[in-house]
C-alpha cells in the first residue's frame, strides 16, 4: 500500500515543472511529458500526425538536444545568480575579492 502512495508522489515530482531549468524532469529525460494515471485510465485524444519511425527518432533527438541546451543555460544562469547573491552577502562590509588576492 505504501508503495502505491510513493509511486504517485514520485510521478507528481517528475511531472512538475521545476523553477531553475524551466522544464519537468520527464521532459528533459524523455522528451515528452509523462502520462499521468488519469490519462492511462481515460486515454488521451488521438494524434492526427503519425510519423515514420526514423522521422520520429530524428525529431526526438533534435528536440532533446534543444531541451538539454536550454536547460543547461537556465541552470548556469541560476547558478551564477546564486553565487553572486552568496558572494555579496559573504563580503558585505569587508573588502570584496580582487584578482590576485589570496582567499583564506
């Protein structure tokens, strides 16, 4: 019973969009959003566009490449913002770091 509860919780966490990357983990890893339990139970609307397997694979690879590039850029921006905020609080009121000065 606990396993079923945890399974639902993990699905919720993997399907939610995260702030830093701007994508859900499922989108970054699989290139599409997860099918949630309600979709599995009631189904999803049929897709009009059917692609050949090789076309689908090529489009998916390109899409994943774009998602990974965008995610990497957003995470770098978030990391830089966090470092800037940390550094400004760390050196508040003292001498800011300068090139060539030893940091001990």
